[in-house]
C-alpha cells in the first residue's frame, strides 16, 4: 500500500475489488464514478442511488447518527427473486406441486419490514411464521384470512387457545407441534370446547431428523435438538389421530437445520429423510399437504470459502438456484419412487429475504494512532539499552533483506521490553524511556514498510504482528452490542467500508472501535481482498470533514438482538424508496427517531421527574452555599434537563476555538 509512482492510478474499480463488494452485495451495491457507495435496489433497472446523498437528505430531515438506512425495494426484490427461483426449479424438474415462502418474523419483526414482505409476496401466496406469543399476537392481526401462519416455538396453553380461536375464525393458522405435550394440550382444549371431528384442530409436526445441520447453528437439527418430535412420537401421534378419525388434520411436516446452512449436501440428506416420512404417512392414508424445509438459506457476508484468515461460516458455497434445485429434485425423486403425490413445498427463509435491505451508517469521530512524537536531543551518557535501540534504528535505515529486517525488529522488541523493565525498577529515567519508545515506533514503521515492499506470500508472522501493532483505531459513533451483536457473540463477519473517497487509495490500516467502555466493543474481522483480514484499509482521517463508514447486510437478526450495553440504545432509521421521478432517484418515506436518553434511562428505572428533582435539589444547595451564582446554577440545571432529550450516542461536532 505504499505510494510508488509507477503504479497505475487508483480507480473506483480498485475500491470495489479491495472491499470484495461483488462477493457480498448480491448485485445491490457498488461504487459510483464520484467514488461514493451507491445502491441499485431495483434489479433489472439501472436506477442508482448515491448513498451519501441519502445520508444528507436524512440528516436534513432530522435523523441522527448512527443511522439505519432501509432500502425497502431490496426486500421486495429478494422476495420475488426467491419465489421466481423456485418457480424455475419447479418448471425445470417438472415438479407437480407448488412452492411458497413462509417469512419467519423473528428475523426482523419491524412492522414496515413485515408489511413490505407481505405486499411483495402477495402474488406468490407468501405466509408468515412466528416463534413466540408476542410474535403470534402481532401476526394474527396482520394475516387476515388469506395468509398462512405457522406457529413454531414453545406453545403454552394461552398460545394454543389463540391459535384455536384463529382456526375457528377461519384463519389459516397451523400450530407446528414441537413437543408431544403440546399435542396433548391442543386435544384437551379442543375437547373442552366440544369441537367435533369436522372442527378438530389442524396441525403440523416438526420432526427430529437424524441428519444434522452444519455450520454455526447445527445444533438446531439432529436428535439432540431441543425441538421436534422423535420418530416414535410421530408414529404415536398419528395413531392417536387415527383413533379419533381426524387424520386429515395433520397437514404439514417440518424440519429446521439451523440458520446459514453451509453446505447443500446436508440439506439434500435432510430433505430426503423427511420426504421418506411423508411418503410413509401417505401410504398409511394420511394425506399431508405441506413439506416445510425450515430456514437456513444462507447469505454470503463476503470473502471466499477458505484460507487462513477466512471466516468460513460467514460464507456459503451455493446460490439460490442450487438451494431450490436441491429441494425440488430431492422431493420429486422420492415421491416418484414411492408413487405418492408431490406436496406443496414451503421454506421458512428469513435471513435471505431481509439481510441485504438495511445498512448502518456511522461517522468516525476520532482516530488513535499508535505512535510517539519525535524526541529532542538525547541527554548525555545514555545507558546501554538506549544505545542498543539507537543502533537498531540505524540498522533499520540500512538493510532491506528479509533476514536482516527480521533481526532488526527482534532486537528492537527486546530492547523495548528491557527498557520498560528497567524503568519499572527505577533504573531508567523517564526521559531515556521516551527516547526508546519514540525510536521503537520509528523502527517498527520502517521495517514494516520494507517487509511490505518485499510482497511476501505467505506473510511472515513478524509482518502480521507489526501490521496489528501499527493499525490505527478509528473510533466510530455506534455500539457493536446494539447494532451488530452477532459479531461479538459468534464472530459473524459483516462487510464494513468507507462510503466516500473511494476514488482515492486508502493508505491507512484501521480497526473500527465503538463507543462502549468494553474491550470487545470493536470490529476485528473485515471483508477485503487483502490477505490479512484483521484490519480494514481506510483513508487518512480529516477531522474537519465527515468520514462515514457503512456496515452492510444488517437486516437479519441484528436490529432486534441488540442490547443496551453502556445504555447505548436503539438507533434512528430512514426508510427509502427508489423512484426515477425524484432528484437523486429516491424519496424518504419515513424516519424513526433514535431512543432518547430519557427513555433509555426509564427502562432501568431512572425516571426524568425524579432525576430532575434530585438535580434541582443539588443545585439549590450549591446556590445557597455560594458555590455558583443563581443564574449559573439555572443554566447548569437547564442544560442537564435538555440533554435528557438527546439520543444515547455521541454528538459528532467538535468544540472549536473562536477565530
Ligand atoms: C430462525 C428460524 C428460521 C429462519 O431461519 P433463516 O436461516 O433466517 O432463514 C426458520 N424456521 C425456524 C423454525 C427458525 O427457528
């Protein structure tokens, strides 16, 4: 990344390659001619929106940072793409049945998101899935008569009652039995209501397969999974329905392998396993209609599929087409072999529908550079350890070969450690220690520069260590724990990159750190084409000009998993639609304010009226004691109260000295 004059000029294409945009953007994101990040939310159209213009427009509407930008068109594009892909697979396989998407709302429950999914899914008969009582209650009001709703998760007596009520109203709501007791409870409730055979509750069953998932969430499947009926339980349930003469109420078989299935082999094996059970039930006269393959359709968060620095679980090795083909062909094959009708196929794809549509925008508010200022003249009679560092410094200027450079950096590290030890024991004066430190950073930078010029592959450990040591910390206005919790919790990688200046070569190594007082509050894995993924190529920060970073693909799970570490709360949002008739090709449909300090504090039982009362009392005492004048006291109190209305994040303006 050094500036050699015979290198071709940096272009925006270089930026696209450096941040490996093609690997994760699913065609939605790219760099425009001005070096800004741009979005093309409508596939098949060349409508392009400059993301920096959206930021400016959102700020003009009163949005604060950090800010979620929601490109609503991307949601509908993903819904259409998923359904069209399955339709193509069905046509190609000559599959005698349909496919429907079931959107699991736990992935992103925001009303606007669910509404957008349902609207785009109307032509495809899309359904919803809920996994808790709160989700059930939200969904019941949204679905009307036409939308299928599957109820997974633990269902207590009141959930089952809500579901039965919905079935009585004629809504298409199916409880998916996860535990045998749920089935027992459901029958008791139905009997108590005196529901006869014709009105018996309809249901589905989640089956524990012997096929286990792979990747991070593999525990969701397999026989040790906490959900689903075992095969003996399924057989017992069927027997009970036969005794009651209500076998037509069993409508659906379901499995779920866990999110982000890494490999389609596992999926194929699970689909075949459940298709055999389906065929067995049909032969026994139980005409199950739906085969539900659960979630797990993966999203590529960037990078490739292996290598020393790669996060394999954040990548998948298949696309939508392969996913659909695996399911459609496997079910068809078994239904033909067993001579049973082909079921309607369902997939509960959440991540694949919502991940791409939202991004987080956060301004950089400062940079910390590991460095030391140059020192003035050396005091007389430096001790041996200082002389060693001076010698290493001179050597670093002279040598260029890998071996000699490695020796220099080892010497410098050794002298540095020794100097620190001596200083701790009182044998090295602070002034000499300052010289040692300053020389050390000089040597480190020089050696790293020369290592990089050698372009070694693989990169030697000494170089990787120096890169880590000489990486700038870019402090950004956000919290990992609120906005990308999975990065902290399970090491999920998200694409992060500057949104501006992409026509300029980024020549700094950066690590992004957040506002929390937590050493884990940082991003430590990046998506780039560089071998070492522990830092992000970034531009020199200019304090007088905004430098925005974007975190992409945060639309699935992150927004709702977020917690309130350091009381950094929910961030603001702007919802954007593309339109060729508007300046900049977009309009902001709605903005949602970030949570205020006042509301955040209330969630942990600090109430504004009580805080105000206590502060007023404190200031009254100080005025009485003559510590501050009344006017000054009131100014301090008013400022305190006004700040309660602010967001929980930072003010990005710097204090300026009057000219
Ligand atoms: C979480 C979950 C899903 C969603 O999975 P994705 O990988 O996001 O598509 C689907 N079904 C069930 C039962 C789930 O628990």
